């Protein structure tokens, strides 16, 4: 928690940018012209990178950085 705002960063493998965007839109978020997806008193920034998981296997890792009021996180796990 910083300045009364909750900041969370999570990384996922096996989840596409489109799937994450669809999920966040389903939670009431809207895609903006800039990077973030914005909802009621929250926003999420999405980014991807390719990471090695073995000597010859690479996966896309999706990073979600979510910022919102502590109240907007109630009900989420």
C-alpha cells in the first residue's frame, strides 16, 4: 500500500495478452488509448516478455501491474 493505493504485480505463464485483457474488461475495465485498462478506481498495465523454461522451451510471460484503492480489491482473492 502506498499513498492509500494498493499496488500488485503478478506474472503469469500460459495466459495471452488477449485473454488477460478480456478478463479485465469482464471485471468492468475499459481499454484506453494509452497502455492501461481502467475500471472504477483501478487500472491495470499489461506487458509480455519471452522467458526460457528449459534448454529449448520458451514461453510468453504476462505481467499485470494493478493499482487501485484498497476498497476496490474487496471481493477479489
